[in-house]
C-alpha cells in the first residue's frame, strides 16, 4: 500500500498509525466517530490538510496543503522542506471546515470517519474522496 513513487511514505495512513507505536508506547487507537462524541478540530494544531482519492495519502493521489504557522514543524516531520508554494492557510481552513462538518454530521453509510488523536482525523467519502487533517503533537 506504500507509494513507490514517493519518499513521503510517512503520510500514508496505515504507516502513520504503526510508526507512532514504540515498545513503551503502543500505537494510538483509531476510534470510530459516533454522533455522541463531538470532536472540534483546533485549527491552531493543524499543520497539514490533505485532500485526494483514497488508497494512499502520500500526495500521489491528491494534495497536501500546509499551515504557515507550522511550516517548520511540517518540514521536520516529513524529512524535507515544505516550500512556500505548499503553504496556504485559506485552503487549510477550508478543508478543516469541511472535515468538521462531516464530524458534526457523524458517520453514515458511505462516510467513514477515523479519529486518531493526536495524530490525524480522516474522513473518507464513498471510496472516492479522502480528507486527512494532521495535527501537531
Ligand atoms: Zn502515494
């Protein structure tokens, strides 16, 4: 499931889950959203917003947009520089608002919500669209 075309493997979702686990600290659990557990995305904690087709979130099927205030963090996190061209706070906010709307509405057929705090919040729509909001931690 890794993208062979990219060195940006760390943003592939399943890899994100496993790489956070260590011997002393198990990987965070993904929990499924229900309407009884409201989650509010804190936009000040968002460093990367992804929009693309499901299957791989490295960037080969969509686009990562980075928040200006966490540009350095994002560069360190992925291992090479996040350039100014990849930064757009407006787009980040737009995607956060979009994902927040899905969180507020809750899971329903065709809408899959993965909340893996504090790492990311993902929404997949009918195998066609994947949004991932990555959080600093
Ligand atoms: Zn890929």
